[in-house]
C-alpha cells in the first residue's frame, strides 16, 4: 500500500519503494514520468520481468520510464553533443 499524494512526483516515487528515487520528471499533460534511480537500484525499481514498474504504473495511472543515473547522464550528454553539433554548422 502506498500513501496518495497530489504531487505526482512524490506519488510515483512512493509507488517505486523500496527503490531509492533520485529524481522524477513529470509531464502532466501526457501523464508520463521519467524516473532516475541510482545505478545499484535500477533492478530493484524495475523488478523481476518489469513487475515493480508495471505495478507502479497501474497504481498511479501514469506511464513510467525508469533510467539509471548512468543511463540518464548518457542521454543528457548525447543531447548536449547534438545541440553543440547543430550550432557549429
């Protein structure tokens, strides 16, 4: 059982317990949340065969994408490189 919270980022983080959540980026109009967890917490947050992630999505009625800290850094670095390449042309 999780405690309801009107703030979707807090509610989603609670739904993923006991995994530690570092950040939740929500897009309310899409009901989509990107969650960042420490590298060593990724398998706990996702769960066996994605069970924890699916349960959290059902409980919150949000689409949830879970990434490790390293994965999120790589995504951000790639976006920064793309932006830098576009400006130099």
